[in-house]
C-alpha cells in the first residue's frame, strides 16, 4: 500500500513529498505507539506494585524497540512491551523507503526491480549469517524486511498493471483453496519445514503466501470468500492497529485481576479468552474514535 501510494503521488503530482509522507505516517503510527510507551515506562511503574522492566525506554522513543527486544526481551517478564517492536520496524521502513525513493526519483531513471532484488539478497545474506540466533532472526530489521519488500513488489506491480496479476485473478476456486490450504499448513508447521539453514527462506515464503491472500481478496475473480463483504471484518480491520497495540496490555492486566479472584479450574481459560476479546475490542474501539480518527482526519491537510 505504501509503495503504491508513493508511486501514485509521483504520477499525479509530478513529485513525491517526503515531508508530507512522513507527516501522514506520523499521524497514523505515533499516537498509539507512544501511548504504549507511556503506559509501560511511566504509568504502570507508578500505579502497580512490584512492576519492573529492564527494557530501555530511550530505545523505544528512538523507534529501536526491535533491537531492544533482541537484547532484553528474553529477560523481561513485561511482555506487553514486546508489541511495539514491529511498529518500530515499520517506522524505520518509512524513513528509509521514503528517503530512498525520493533520491531515486531525483535520478529519474532507475530500475525498481533491481533495487528490490538487491535488498532481498542483502536480507538473505543477513539471515544466513545469523540463522542460529533466534531472536535476531525474529526481530532484526534486516531479517524481517522481506515481508516489506514483497509488499513493495506487489504494490509496484499493481501500479504498473503487470500481466502476472491477471493470472492470479483467473485462478479457479479449487486452485485458490489449495493455495490457502498449503499456505496455512506452512504457517502451522514452519518450524519443521524450515530447520537449520532453511530458516533463511522462511520469511520469504510466508510473505509470498500473505501477499497472495491480499491479491486474492482485492483482485481475485474466483475467491472462496471475500472478507470485505462482512461488516464485522471491516470494522475489526478499522480498529486493528489498536487491537494489536493494546492486546498485550489488556492480557497483562487481566491476569493480575483474575489471579485476585482466587478461583481455579480449566473453565477459567474460556472466561479469560472471552474477557480478552471483550476488553481488547472495547479499548481499541475507544482508541480509534477518541484518538486515531480525529488525527487521521488531519492527513489530507
């Protein structure tokens, strides 16, 4: 989406404004990201007894949370401070991608596929070097950027109207079903399918599958199910950023609250799940209408 919008802006206006691009991304990403930082490093230490974290707040403020997670995450029980790691990677991407494309547009002639292939190769090499370091493979920007690169390739292909997209559109239902079945099977058994050196390719293969899901949903002629037809899924998509950012905070507080009940039993797992769904969706909804939506209205300005 981001890559597509950048190319679209360049086509319609004749230029790409890096400043406006970064401001729009800031309005979308920063509020919830810094709310979680405020909760984790300021509010909870003040109101919760026994609360302590070894995470470095300055790494979070500098959008380097994924690197802090590599160093401190395994030793810190405050797991809700884990969720900002991927948002930090996004912010790093926006800055790097915006500057890179602005420079490439200034050169006027460049091959976007070569840029992507070069970055892919660098990421594969990085994953190969650190294949035995689980936390680096999972959290490091160079290790996970293949997701972003695949998305950028799809966005560029949509903008260019590449012929291979029509082949995705025309896949019959049985083929669509088979790809979904295969893809979800890979997700479930990925640890067994990508042992040892094969871990190098795990992220790339999974990014292709999720890229296919997006293309099937927005362009497929024979999709098994179009999720966008359901109001519930559209609504959950609208508040999904809040769901992601708040869910670990809600889970953390729920565990404390439910432990105070002094009740035990397997049935408590069902109660816990229902309360998570109720509170996470409620908090994300409030956040969207009170915080995110008013700020998103400023984006066109």
